[in-house]
């Protein structure tokens, strides 16, 4: 490939002719819309650079790490195309920026279907999915705008259930915290409250009560009726030895 036709050539500090060839050869491999054509040299951090041809016909130089990790998948044309598409979807953009509804729409789909999403293992990785009707943004937008107020997030009622209108609601961050896997509902003497409310009623910290029930496996009655032995740093250890 003619170096004069390689865009972003300013990245190249040492041309390929002056560098040792990388141990991993990426030539011929495809990453998104980019096909690697040749080793182009190294940048100022000594990272291997590869000359790529994009499906749109443009050339670009990309470091190998961003290719293999999926951070760069086009010459930049996909981002422009995606931005253009967003603006053609009614309700997806306002004043040149994505709306709250569209951001949430993208986010829940990334959680469930993008293995590279930071918390994918907590969502798609354990079977959480988005219902069929919410794969349509207009349908999702209509539900979102009528159910999720300002300052609220989408909260799944059943933490093990899908993103669907019958399993979601608008909730503040505090309300969401009550619905995490760390919080639990406790029934004692015919009354059911979440762990946070029981802790407030009996005058214990949430952490102490959670440890008693989940970590030390105390019976519910003992966990709720035993006063805190010590407010100091060794409280949990002492309680664990009291079994």
C-alpha cells in the first residue's frame, strides 16, 4: 500500500522498513469494517501499527491493540453513519444530542447483548434479555416517556427477569438499591420488610444484619433480636464466633 494513500500517517514514528515484524501477524484479518493490508510501522509508544482498508474505501492506520480489542472497527465512517441514523429516528435526538430515552435504549441492549460491555456478566451473561417489542425504539420510547420520570432510572421489578414493560418501572437510585441482589425481604412474625427497613427498626446497621443472615447463616429470629455486641471494628468477627 502506497504510504501517500495511508490516512493518519502522522501516527507512524518508525516506518515498517525500520522495525522488527510483530510476533502476531494481522495481515488479512478483518476487524469490523476494516481489513488489515500490511504492517505500517510503530508509533511513539512502540505499538505495532497496521495499514487497513475500510469497507467504505478509505485507508487508515490503527494500532493492533485497538483492533484486537474491538475499539476501532472503521475509519470513522461508521460513527458518522450511526450519528446520521440516530437523527433519522424520531425521538432519538434533540438539539443534536441523544435523548434520555435513546441513551437508555442503547444501554439496556448493550448490557444484554454486548460481551464487551463492562457489566455484561451481570446481565446478558446470566440470561437477562430485552423483550421482543423493546427491540423497536419507538415502542420503547413511548413506554419510557410515560413511566420513567426525571431523576429516575429503569428498574427491573424481578432482578432475574428481562427488560420488558411488565417487569420494569421508573425508580430513583435509592429505590433501585432496594432491588439489588444484596437486599433481601425478611418475614418475621407475619410481617415482611426489606433488610434496610428491618435494620432501621431494630437499630442495627444494614451491613451487620446482612452479615448475620447471609454470611453467618443466623436464624431470622436470632438475627433480628440479638443486640449488637460491639460497635467497634471487630463486631462481625465476634458475632460469628457466637454461633
